[in-house]
């Protein structure tokens, strides 16, 4: 089932039909794939957008994977702040470059949501949210499978904030990311069925 932009979300009905296999957005869009650590965001992005894909995809895990062989024995906790700084600098630069763009973001950091929303508005791009809703215990298993477990205190913050974000997205996506035009909430099974995220030019008027 293909879902055009106009059918993506009319709040508060944010949860999608389980049979959806494609989501479509205008080309002048920033799509934010959100979810707590371990939800499966990077896995979904790798499946839908391989390295050869034409659409620009920004994923902090890809930066981490490139840096790790070089930094090797240095603990991740030491260089994590620099990696995050580098990632968000790239996100802002990419947004200023125009759409389409897909951004990996946990969305539980208010400052990051504000940053993305304001930069998109200044760049004339619409923001659309795809929220991958996975229980915390399942997300922890996802972290263990990638051999990178989030600190318990940090994970507790992510897990506490996430349900609030879902409620906000269902009411008005703009409460999650300023200016967001739509939100789609997918559970793990629905995400597994998703085959494509495509971008189409807006029709000329």
C-alpha cells in the first residue's frame, strides 16, 4: 500500500495501517526517523537506503563506524561528544543544502529537535516525522546485538520521554519538531513491512 503525503497524518490518528509498504513525501522535505536507542533506526535506514542510494541519509552510526577503526582503543565515551558535535554540524549543513533528506535522530533531546526544526524552516523545507515505537526492553536487546549498550541512567531518560513525544506527535507533530507537517508512528512489525520511502517533486501550479 502506498501512502501519499496527504494521507500521512491527520492528528490525532498517527498510527498507520499495518499493511503500509511505502511512504511518500515531497522532495523539499526533511524526514526525521526517530526512536529510542536500539529501536532499529539504523537497521531500517540501511535496508531502505544503501550507501549507493540517491537520497542523502544522515546517521550518526555511520559516522561512528567510520571513526571506530581509526580511534580503536580509545573508549567510545571519550570521543562520543565530538562525534555528536560532528554529526549535528553535518545535519545542519545538509538541511541548508535542501531536500530530500533523511535524518536519524532519537528525538528525546529537546535542543536537537529545536535545532532541526528551526534550520529546516529557515531553509524552506518541510519536516516529516517517522517515529519507530519499540518497547524499552526490546530496544535494550537491540543495543546488546550491536554490542553498544546505552548507560542505564541515559536509557531511563530516553524511555521516560518517548511516550510523551508519541502523545505530542498524535496531537500536533509541530510540538515534537517545530514546524513538522506530519508524523507516522510505526511499531517494529510495521517497520519490517516498510519497503520504500520515496520523494516526489511537488506538482507545478
